[in-house]
C-alpha cells in the first residue's frame, strides 16, 4: 500500500535526521533545564548540558536514544521498585525478526511499554515498540519532545465526533505504516485509560480503529498488524489507593473529574511505587485463529474478536497470593486457601492498611475503600478462572 508519509508528521515519533535538533531543543528548554538542575543542583548548567551532549554522541535514531538513555533508567526502576520483571514469549514464533502489535491490559501510564521495551531487548528481539501517548499528558513542550524521541506517536484527546473520526483514521494508517513499512513493533492498550477495578476488557472501538487502516476485509486489515494479546501482571499496584480514592470521590460527587495534577501524581506513584513481582505473558498471535471469525457480520466480528482477546489476556494472568486472598475475603470463604499461607495473609493485610493510610479525603469511608482495593486484586482471579473454564 502506498502511504503519503507527510500526513503523519503531526503525530509520528522523530525520525533519524531529526534527533540531533530535537535534543538541542530539549537542552535549551527552560523547564527541562530546571528539571535537570533538581537532579544535580551543584553542577553549572554548562557542565550538565556538556555531559548530556557527550552521552548523546553516536545517537542517531529513537532506538539508539532508548538504548543509551531510557534502558538504564527503566532497568534501575525494575531493580529498585519491583521484585523482578519477567517475560514469557513461549507462544510466539521462534523467528524474532517478526514485528508485532502488542495489545495488552493497562496497568501503568508510563511503564507498560517501557518494561516491554527492556524485556524485548533482553530476550533477543531486534527492536522495541512504538507507543501512542494521549496529548492530555503532553502538558509541556519538553515532555512532547522527549516522548517523540522515545518512539511515541501522539493520540489526540477531547475531540469532536468529526475530529475523532479523522484522528482515528490517521492513527490507524500510521500504525499500519509503522508495522508493514517501517518494520516497527507497536504497543497499544486494549482500552482507553486503565481499568480502575482490574476487570480488563478489550474495547471494540480500539479494534475498529486498528482496522481503519490497510486494505481488504476487517480480518485481513488486522492480520497485517500481527496482533499479539499481551497480559501484564503486577503483584502489587502502587496506584491502588489512588484508584480507590477516585472511586469514593466519584461516588460522593458524580461530577468529580481528576485534575492534571492528579494525572501527574498517578504517573509518579506508578513509576516509583512498589510493584512486587511483574510478569509479561504473550498469547499466540491473533493470526493463528482470526480466520475462524472472518465470515461474521461486522458487529458480530468485532464483538467475537474482543471476547477472544479478553479470553487470551485473562488466561495469561500470573496470579499471586494477594489475588487469591482478596477474592476469598470478598467471598467470605477459604476456597483458595491452598494458594497462600498465614504469612502471606499478614503481609497483604499490612500492605492494605499502609495503602489505605495514604488516602486523605473528606468523609473517608474505610470499608468502601478496602472493598474497592480488594476487588482490584480479586478480579484477575475471577477472569482467569472463567477463561480457563
């Protein structure tokens, strides 16, 4: 398929020839300079910039930038804020030169794709993933520059229905171009925004957007993207108390909306909070079974595809003692007692109490907040058991 690549200029990541200028613009940004000063206030600006320029030597592409700057940062986060991050790609073909569109549940605004990048490189894949980032998060010019250097394309938010249609068409065409012509991997969440209660469901609208680009039937268009359902499993979600807090705020005030500062707080907590063990599990590529759905009418096709994607993602959960403990407490049973010990129980209770103590809102409803947090940890078990039949 022939693409007019100039139409992607408004959303795409930087290309190789643009990296040096983007880096210079980043260093000359006043807000970015203030951020750097916070890390090393004793160093003069000229020295800080000089060190960064030296480190940038030889960086010609966004992948170079990721390997030089972002990979060490993410590996540090894994070492300091998790008990290990592992990758199960046993269901993928042995040929690691294939490119994929990873469609996953959404656990963290920043780290879902960042962890995946590190895991792909560590496991011998030749490149990382391009990702879509909502422009609502690109609140400063330096953030937009930095994410475009880091293989991100822009997803526009808050549009009219007409604008949304054009934006979705453009994004879909770009994703098809990135996979089939640029030979990049893509990561995209199965839904817009995180599932606050961890009841992970694929939005049909995401699949319909992916099928806007390309040519042929719906199944053919999606086959071109080589979609892989990907499951992200956190032992502990550092944002669980923020999500529970938001549930109460919306319960007490139905018109409540998060502020920009709330989004930044969620990002910071998600990155630097304790996550326990983290597991990424790939299912078989959708192309191994999508042909079974090809004859369905359009609406039935997307409904069946979303349900099958959910089943694959739910099957892939790595479940921890806290998940089983949460479900048993909610159900008032000990049906899963073989999955945890008394020590696990004490540890999880201490964890929940510590998280609940961080919530500071008017009329704090401890019982409601605890139930909300327990539900977040229980839902993966419910969905996994249902998917396994």
